[in-house]
């Protein structure tokens, strides 16, 4: 999560919402890819930290299936990102701060654990939650 927090700080410095993500290889310690929100920089509504990290991890592995991998992200994924996680076959999502307004991994919705879907990753929530939330709170307070 500390690596994801460092990514979130990069987003904050560039004027974007401070969310960072890291994809770990199946061994649980090798970083395949990372990303931070780049919506403002890229003028791209889909440039969320999770999507960028997932795309880069797939490129690093040379395949779209990220079976065995873990996505670590500072904020609970939204519906778009939760759908991408489900489609990528990531085995585990670890996130910090809950998103009561748009979270799709247990807060507002629970897209990734919907029994109607063919893949349901494990979810670990609340890792360094206070630090993750503090970055977001400070960002929006300053706005």
C-alpha cells in the first residue's frame, strides 16, 4: 500500500485526485505495474489509477488475464474499475479508503462479489485507510 500511496501523491502533484494503484505478481511481492489518476493530465475520463495499472500489468505479462495477481489501490474502486478488475481475473483487491459515494467493492455496490459473475476476487479493505483517506480529504479541502 505504501507504493500505491506514493503513486497517489504523484497524482496530487499533477492536480489530479490522489489515487494510486499497484499490481503485484502472483508471488505477492513483485510489482508488475503501477499507476495513478491521470484524468486531468490526459483529459481522459477512463484514466483511473486502477485501469492504468491493470493495462500496464497486462502489457508486462503479455496477456490480459491477470490470474493470481493482486491489485492494491488507495481508494475503493468505482463501478468502471471494479468491472475491469472482474474482467482481468485479478485474484485479490486490497484497498485503503472506502468510497461511500461511488465505491463498487462493498460500500455503495459490490460488483466484484456478485454471484452472477464468473469471477469473484478476494477483497481486503481498510489497509492504511486513514493515510489513504487523509490524502483525499486534504486534496478536496484545498479545492
